[in-house]
C-alpha cells in the first residue's frame, strides 16, 4: 500500500481564508495567495507516484472548483467538525494501517522531496515533524503505531504548538525535518526568499479555473534526495533542541523522546 499525504486546507473563498494575511495585504491578495499556493502544491504532489495525495477540506459541504488536471486525479475528504486537533486526529484514523503525513497549504517552499524525507524518516522513527519558524509545524507524519491522543491539549496558532504536541509523543522516537516558514501575515509574505512572481500571487488568468471540475469535499475518496535525509541526534521532549530557521534540509535529525532518559549525543548541526 502507498503512503498517504493529507493536505489540510480551507475552501478558497473571499474573506474566509488567511485572515491575518488579509489584515495587511487585503482580502483579495490573501485569497489569491491561498488559492495559488494550494493548487501549486497539489500539482507538485500529484506528480509524485510514491505516495497518494488526499485533499482534506473545510467547510465540509463547500464547493471547490479545481483546474481540470487536478480534478481528475485528486481524492477529497471532509475534515469534519471539531477543533484543529480533533480534525487532524480523525484524518489519521482514516488510514490506520498506513504511514501518513499531514501538511498545511500555506508553505511555498514545501515540495515532494519533503514528503519523501518524512516517509524515509519513519523507517527509523514513529513520527516526524517539520518545524515552522514561528514555533508551530508544517508537517506531522506518523507510522501505524500512534499515540492514542496525538493532538490533545495543543495551543494552536502560537509558539507552543510543536512543543505541546511533542509532549503527546513522549516515549516515542521522533524525527525532525528542516525548518520552513509558513505565511500568516503580510510580513511573512514579504520575507519570502522566492520572488512574489514565483508563487504567482497576482490576479489568476481568467477562465482557467472555470473549466475545472466542481467537487464537494464530502466526496471522499523511496528514498529522498541525500540533502533531505534526516541525520541522527538524541534529545528529550519537550526540550527539543532548536535548529535556527534556514537550516539545511534534514539537519534537525532524529530524536528519542523516551521519558526519563538523559540527553546524550551531539546537538543537531546548525549549518
């Protein structure tokens, strides 16, 4: 069975997506960013045959108009009700016997190689995380053996999200991938290293999306490159060693979160 990648996203609608970004950049810019970044990510993931890609949408019954090339191949599931942790846990439970990675849709630098690195890390660990520069995380991947409540008591949308989540994985081997930056505010958008034209936040071409297939979210359905291969280290959660933002892919390493064990080994390479 193929590994599974779950892409969590809101249905692109004016005024309902990227609200913090909209405060500084405007609602239409926020919508264009959300839509183009989401569709770009889906195109890149669907081109990779080593895993299956599933789009998990909210609100559940909202209509999504996809470009025709995506609509023919993309499986879509509703996220369901509850807070973010409840919805994430439900999505993982839908694939109990497979390795599953869940990502957001607002990370322009995210690509298939990052998912391959996560699944490669699960060969040695029970979970993998992609830390975000703001203290959250852009990826969580789990092997079939998972904590009972992996996303309980999490302070979302803040600097504690990763640290809180790691407490639920205490006693398990956890791999850390490279640090990436998500886009929540106008300052985040301006700080992107790739040019704005690269992520195409300008007005979309007319007529292209209208030719796509209209879907409802309720219609459900390997080794990485050497630069993305996680290296090894050991440390105790939740006091996980932080690599500085911009560290090279895979430099965060493999961590053991077994409770009560003393920290040992070297710190992750900060290069």
